[in-house]
């Protein structure tokens, strides 16, 4: 009897936690380890794992440079600011526009980036304009 009660109590306590983690954990291609693609890239950047960032970006900026040059550019990029995703707009089944708010030197601003599902991986689109928006401050 006690074992059943204990099991019931355990399930009741853990179920909400499991449901909360299910919010974004691989729910859609924008989700990476219970966060979004850009926040995941920022975590990799803060941990100096620049090579692991490369599979999650695509576009003209990545095509102009070799992988080593791109890693060097990411290494020197200013990407440590505080940011929070403010909105998501679906452009198609495999493309999204993400809106973020960030605070840089006490100034709060909103910016938008584009993402797409490329070869079963959600990637941030980077051209020169997007590069400057994200990494040059």
C-alpha cells in the first residue's frame, strides 16, 4: 500500500517537471536542448567552441570564407550580450523569422534573424548584414 502511494506521489511531483522540459526539447527544429538556435550558438561561443557553431550557420557569409577563416571570425566576434527571443514567425514549413531583444551597454534593442531547415538541421542565415547585426558591436 505504501509503495503504491509513494509511486503515485512521485509521478504527481515529477509529471509537471517532465511536461515543462518537453516545452522546447526537440519539439521543432528551432529547439536545441530546451533553448533556441541563436541562444545555443551563443552558449557555444561563450565556451569557445567555434568549430561546433559552424554546422548551425549558412548563407553567403559562410560561402565566402573557409571553415578556418570563419572560425577565426567567430573567435573575434562580439557575441556575449544578453538576449531573449521575443517572437517567431513561420515563413514556410522550413523557414522562420526570429525576433530577439538584446541589451548592449544599457540600451535595449530589437533585431530579427532568419533561420531555415537545411539538411535536417536548423541554421541561422548569415549574409554581411546579418553578420554585422549579430557579431559587430
